[in-house]
C-alpha cells in the first residue's frame, strides 16, 4: 500500500467553516494528527475506528517536538496509511506547514494540501470588520507576535503603510511590547485595534481600544488575534456604533474601551 499525508486546514473554530474536502478526509483517514486548538465539535466528525493523536504545542508547552511530528507523518505514510495532519486555520499561514512540507519531500512521501479558512478571515467575518476598505485600507499585513523559540518579535516589515490593516497572529498578552512594536513600524497611537478572542465560536469576545491604550487591555481567553487599522471602526455596527456613536465617515475614535461578548449579542 502507498500512504499519503494530507495537510488539512480546520478553519478558525466554527465546525461549519470546515471545507467539504476536509470533512471527507477526516471521515476516511486512517490516522489524524491534530493541533491542540482543534475543538471537540470538529474532532467529533472523525470515526471512532480512526486513530487520533493530539500533537499540539500551546503556550510554549510542548508535549511533542516538531521533528517528532515530522517523523510520525513519515512513519505512518510509509506504513501505507492515509494520514491527516489537521491544523487550525490554514496550514500555510503561521501553521508550520512549510516545515512539514520540507520533511515530507525529503522523505519522498506523497502529500496534498487542503486549505482552510485562516483565523484572520474567519475572525473578520464573524466580527464584521472588513480587512480592506476602498476609503481607508488598501492592503493587509499578516504578522505573528513572537518567534517560536524566543520572546523576541518575529521579523516585521520595517515600515507599515498608513493605509494598511495589520493582523497579528498569536499576539500573546504582552500588549505593552506589541504597542511599542506597532509604533516602531509607523502605526499611529490613535489607530483603533480589536483583540478578537475565540473568534467564530459561541463564546467569542471582542475588546476594542487604540494602539496607545492597548497596554490596558484585559487578558481575554485564548486563542486571540489582534486587528489594527481604521477598518476596526466598522466592526459589529449594532454594538460598536451604538456604544461609540461613530458616524460611518467619522475620523474620531472614542477614548473609552469596549469589551463585547459576541455570543451574548447573537443570543439576544
């Protein structure tokens, strides 16, 4: 038998955002190796006869190293198994998919990539924040908060255009350092930003502030995502606009912050 590895994106969390192809593979796989962030609603799609293993790494805690994951992928494929490597979001956006591709190619293992809805797109849709807007944002910059093995910021562009929306994956809770980094690359302190917690899930929360007020933000439940840019003003019109009284063409941002429980709003 000839085994094969599928690098599959599970999307941002909502099981209904799983692609049809991903669902089909989950139901036919011999073994599923999944990230720690994959929710039980998605794992429930996997037949009970399928071997399932959590190979996630979270908050710096590593129950298994990345080279060990590579070895599991190769070994199971060599045994002739159909292997699904299930990743949150999209495999190729800050998911270490590139490293796994290299390992599989080096071992001569056949593989296929199945894209998923990346966290930035899922969170933006759920909170109604348009990542681009003809009048205020003509570019989107995706960055990650910190390097995998250090507390240092990952490589960011030296300068971010003033009309760009910045999405920070895995921002952590050191919001003071994040704000300083944003200021360092040219983002004005008055720029609105939103911390999106558990985006697309029923208990999703949104905290809205500015870059200069970011250091006062609460520690919302992980996983979180940070969206920075004028487009944040347009998010969740019924809730945010009522709280801040923002006209659609306003150039002002209220000084007060808001924590919005999206799940509660939906229930109402």
